[in-house]
């Protein structure tokens, strides 16, 4: 009984501090050299989109990649073929988090702020984005990209 009185409060303190520890661990992953490399890859992808650089996007995207937006899903080839319809004027990323679940995959999430059009329709001004990158033979490839509009 006496041990229980000592152990239970200690466990509660540990459990209550877990969210703060996880937040710190998330920040640490984004600030590691590998986390920074993944963030750079994501920013390069957005620059290629802005420039409508099909060759760069093709090179950084895995052959089985999937893209998900409020309009539905696309495979890599449909995504690349839709590039001429995109007019991305501005974009910035904030609240960036990088997850390193292990192995050869990395997950990056962030809030996207953008302006432009797709097929003549305005792009969502803000969205939450999740991308999954896979390291294949030393090269990071985008294998999944989801944009969830918030506005």
C-alpha cells in the first residue's frame, strides 16, 4: 500500500510530462541535420511547383507517389500532367515538424500559406500538409503528399 502511494504519483507526473517531452522531441527532429535535409527537400518541391519544373518534380518524386487534395487523389503522372494548370504565386511554410519513424522514411507536416490558382480556381489560402519522403539508394523521394485546406 505504501509503495502504491509513492509509485502512482510518480507515474502521474511522468504521464503528465509526456506531451511536453514529445513536443521537444518533435522540435529536435526538425532541427537535426537529417530533419533539415527533409525540410529542404520539401521547400525544393514547392519551388519546383512554383517554377513548373516538371523535370525537377519527376526526379524528386517516387514512381508510385500519391497526391491527395480536396479534389481527390492523383498518381505521379496525373500530378505531373496537371502542372501546366498550376499558377503558384506565393507560398510559405510554418509550424514545420519532422518525424523520423525509423528505417528509410521521414514524415514532414506543416501549415502552408499560399496564393495562386489551379485550373483557374483559387488555391486554398491556408492548408495543413503532410509529405512522406523515402530514401532510395541515398536519394530522398517524395512518395506521398496530402494537402488539407483550412479555409
